[in-house]
């Protein structure tokens, strides 16, 4: 069976593109709506840790952050680099390292993109996941995916997560104001 390398889903949020971009472009906040992500630590330009899990400097292309993740009892950290930071339009990053506490295993892993489009009633947010493990043989990827996701391919697994993430973002954004 051929692999699916990209999945996406959209939702309309009753907020301006500026308000939505202000949330999605801050990786430290991602844990508020992602089913797996717990937040992120933004790295400083010199490679040190900065911004903490709650704060974030202005987002820019090339910004590096460590994403903290959990699935069941399993926890891991990913190293990510922002590849697009187009205010009110697009935010994207690539995952290029992974590890338990420190992302030591390097290589192309995945890409994430959020596109924003002003529509009647608010902003359409489209979240897209791209599998960057293209050099992996299909059989190896399928076996690894089924072990890591409890019987699913990553495309199937991420399709479910991507359906939940924009819905959670909608709930958080349209709900009562929270201190960021």
C-alpha cells in the first residue's frame, strides 16, 4: 500500500487572521490545542534556551524551538525550525530532530503548516502535516508507524489529530479571553 505523505483539515474561527496568527505563531502556546504537544521552548539566536514555555519572542523564519510532546505514557522532544512566518497568512515549521529529553536523532521527520484565509465570519485555518521521511522504505515506515501509533499509519493518526487541533484552537480562540 503506498504511503500518504500529506494530510490536512480546516476550520473557520470567529476571529480575525491577526488574532489567530497571534496564537499559532507562538509555539509555546501549541499545547493549549494540540492533542500531543505540551508546549515548546524557544531557542535564542545563539542556540541557548529563551522565551520559556509561556512566552515567545517575535516569530521569524529560522527561529528554532524544542517541542515537548506526549502520547500516553510516552514523552519526547523535537527540534523544529520555523520555515514561514507570514503575519496573518501562514506559519510553518519543520521537525528535524527527535529524542527523549534532548532531540539528538537528526534527520527529516515532518513539516507542519497553518494557512489563514479571511472569510465571512472569521478566518479559515488549514493545518497540514507532511511526512518528511521520504527516504524510508514503505515497509519500514508502515511497521514503525504501527508500533509508534498503536496500529495506525502516521497519515491516519495525524488526520485524527489534525481534525482535533483546529477544533481545539477554535474553542480556545472563541472562548473567554485567557492570559497568554
